[in-house]
C-alpha cells in the first residue's frame, strides 16, 4: 500500500470543510426526466443529504457507442449537485458493460463452472481476467477522471460497484490463462504445485502448466487445494481489476481519494476483504439487513468487521436500505426506528458516512420494489420523514466524525482462508457454516453486554486479553506458533471444533487433531464425531450441542474439563476443556452450541479471561455498547437491541442529541443514544 494514500477521507468542497458525517445515497438521475432533478435537489436539501454516488450504472449512457461520448447530462448533474452543496462520490461507471460492447466482444462474458456463458441482460456480466474488458473499462475510467478530476463537487472516486457481487467465479479460458500465471507466481515450479495440490492422489500429476484448469465441472470432488487456490485467485483477480482502475485514477487525479464498495454481509465470501482493505484510500461497505432472529446481530457483526478492516481510518457505509429490499424470499419493511438504529449501528463501529441504495425509488427496472430515501409514495411518507429525521440526527452527531474506534478487551478472529477451506466438499460434514459459528459467538458477546473486536489472523494479538477463534481451520505453522506465544504470554485463547486441522496447502497436520493447536490446547482427538442433521446431544451445563462432537483425550496435566457430554456417543467424556498456563489459558469447545448455548458458556470463559462488561447489569443483553474515541472524549453508542424500554440511569454521559439522562433515562424500543464521556 502506498503510505501517502493510506488515511485519506472524502475531499469536501472547501466551503464545507467542517467535520461532519456524510449522508446520502446512490443517485441515478438518468432514470428520470430532467425536471425531476430539480425536485430531487430540493428534497435532498430538505433531508440533509450532503453526498451522493453518481453514474454507477451509466456506462451505456456515457458511451453509447465505442467512439461516441455523451457527457452533457453528467456535466449537468455534477453542476446541479454542486450548486446545491452536495458532494459527489463519482463512479467509474464500469460495473455493467453496455450491449454494444458485449455484442462486439462476447469474449468478455463470464463462463460458469458447467461451461455455460453468462449472458448480458442483468449487470456485471464481465470476466475479471478479460484483457478486452480491462482495456474498455480503463478507457472509460480515464475519460471520467480527465473530465471530472477538477470538478468542485468531486469528493471521491468509486471504482466499479460491488466487485464480485455476480462475477467472482469465472471458469472461462481467460480465467484459465490467468489462473496458471497466478499459480506460477505462487509456486514457482510445477513440482511445488504438485506437492501442494497432493496430485499423487487420483493420478492428477501435472507435467505442463498448460494442463492446469480452473475447477470446472468434474466427475467427482475436484482437488481441494485446487479449489482453495481458485478461490484465492478469484479474489485476487478482482482485486487486480480494482488496482488497475485505481492506478488510472491516481495517475490522473493524485489528490482524489479512491474507494470501492465491499459487501461485508451475510454469506458473501468470495472476496478476501482483509486482503483488499489496504488497496483503497478508505474502506466502503454495503450492508443489507437480513431476516431471522440474528439479523440485527449480523448487522452489528458486519459493521464491526468493516471497522476492523478500516483500521484507524473512518469508513463509508455506501449502501443500506431505508426499508425493504427486493431480493430476499420475503422482503420485510423496517419497523419504526429500525432504519435509524441500523444506520447508527454502523456509525458506532466507525462509519463516517451513512448512505443508501438509492435516492429515488425506481418506477421501472429490476429494483422497483426496493425501498429508497424517497419512496414511490413521495415526500409525504413515513420513510421520507424518518430519512429527514436521520439527517438531523447525523448533523447532531458531527462531533464523532473523525474519531476512532476504541479497542475492546476481547476479539474474535475472522479468517477468509478458514471460511473457504472449512466449507469445501468431502469433509466430515457438509452442514458446517463458518460465518454462522463466528456470528453465534458474537451474539453471545452481545448477550453478555461485552464489547468485542473482530481481527484477522494477520493482526497483532497483543493487547487482547481474550481471543476467540471459531473454526480456525487453516493454521499455517507460523500462526500456530503465534497463538502458542499469545497464550504463553498471558492471553486467553478460545477455539472450537475443526480448528487447527490443516496448513495453508489444506494438508492435514498429522499425529491427531486439532493438529497445529494440539499442544496449546493440551488435548488430542483421534476421530471426528459429527452429528446428523437434527440430532442434538446434552452437556452437563444444561446446554445442547449440534453438528459436531469430538472424542477428546486430555494430554496435559494442566488441562481441565469445563463441561462434559451427558448423552450421545461421547457421554461422560469432555465437551469443553481449558488448559491453564501460568497467566493465560487455551479453551476448546467441541460442539456447536449456537447463540443460546454460547450465552451460557461464554460468561464462564469471560471469567477465566477476566473480561468484564462496560454496562450496568440491568442493561446487559438488552443494550449493545460500542465506543468511539478521540484525544479528549469517548463516545458511547448505546443501542437498544430489543422492542422493550431499557433504563439507563446507571450510565453516565452527556447525550449528543436528545434529552439528558437526568431528564429521560429510558431508551425506547430500537432507540440509540450517543453519550459523550470525558476520558480520564
Ligand atoms: C447492491 C447494489 C445496488 C443495488 C442493491 C440492492 O448493493 O450495489 O446497485 O442493487 O444491491 O439491495
Ligand atoms: C470408492 C472408490 C475409492 C474411494 C472410495 C471412498 O470405493 O473406489 O477410490 O473413493 O469410494 O468411499
């Protein structure tokens, strides 16, 4: 990463340089007649909008044919926004190639695992590795950079859009060529690749690089290391596209920060964002509230993880929704207060921008039933009133702009490599869900009212009293040693089933499970005991396990049993163990306890790690607390997770908005209070 680009945030017009939170949306004026734009400006100002993302899907409009350019409408939109004091995060417009391009160059279209072409008709129908696509995309990027680089409304560049949302895995011939080049640079020699891929198995030995293919439709399970490498490669191929557009932008406009919107949410796992975060000037994320009992926790988890990717930098919530989306099986409207709570939860974890997809709800097209800031019903609507109220709240929260997240005492280790590898096929179970296990631990922290960070295995663990590493499946030798040192120097490590099993080549650590973590945990397992779907076993702590069990032997006199199985094949044997060292400990949870079971077990582990809640007992579990900080003050975000009223009288601080706690200490359903507390 270029050091001088590392900490740059939005370039606000100089007339508006004061600290503020950004507020706005994707703006798609090309979907509307020109007279509507004037109404948009008035309504944006009424709502407190100060930034929009423009031209995300405008390629066909900007470049209607290979050598025909139409910038007039975009000049007009940029000037109009600027005249109304609204800054622009301008897209490079390369997300959806126009029909003239795919007709002339069908070789840019992706190919799926079965050899089917992914045809145009939706969006993002391009191969990340196509040299032809790259050339056209960079030409457009350069044209926009040259035309708008000095425009006073321009606050940032927005590379493409949600890279990899639909095109992360491409199995085309271009992908095959690029995959071979990627493998050459990873392994150097074919011998090394053959070793890493264990090609002695099933007669897969390669004698020429040209023989290697992406893991296309195969007769049985494709080689697992080939699959893992293809995931690594696919993330890198998109990252390479990001860098290519970014480098053009930096060449033409070195003073304008560059971002792209990540998708840290739900099951989106193709892009290793821990590896991407250093490539942008500031991190942006898109997050949509899912449905189900852990939806709110999942939002918080994603915001927290995004904040951790951003590091010391503020980050930009590029998209979320005011109410329903259009792409879930059933699309629920948000409850009153829900939108503001969602927005402010992102701010709590370091977002300095709160933006939506999109400004004005479309009348036509695939997303016409997706909510927006200005809904079909118009300005006389609850959504628009709530949007306007949110704009005022964010203005009152201006003091938090530019503050950093305050470090928690505990952290969850989140690892894309373990996510990818643990969910490959032909494993002890196909039911394991890596991110769900991490989320369940996160929910247990929320239930305990204890703040927790999310870190990557590459991060520095020192300073964390407790590290929870759920399903840390891939443990290269160096990581195993770092975890041993962490425990030896007083850290409290907690890990779970199917952790420590393989190295970076997806080869099993021999001698008994959990391989690389066997010594630090002081246990040994000879055979896995996964459970059939629907089966549960009881533990003596009054909780039940599903998915997995292990037959655990204690191999160190310092290893104690924290809980045992009461039923099932392992009845009477250890289910949860802890090995205590002089100052630290290493605990192992051998089954899936889910959020409810973990909310019973985690407090015991927190006791061992001496990690405490910041909240008064009556608020724990009901209120989520996140803390931002600067030189003089802490800012406590208190987020009501429930539909109940919560009493905050035992909490100290001065609200940045709304009544003082002395006047009103009740946090209503879904409400958020932000308290300023001087640092001692
Ligand atoms: C993504 C895209 C947007 C829109 C939203 C809908 O985030 O970036 O263009 O499709 O989803 O939720
Ligand atoms: C078949 C094959 C073996 C092996 C086993 C695994 O029997 O012949 O090579 O794959 O299945 O169950």
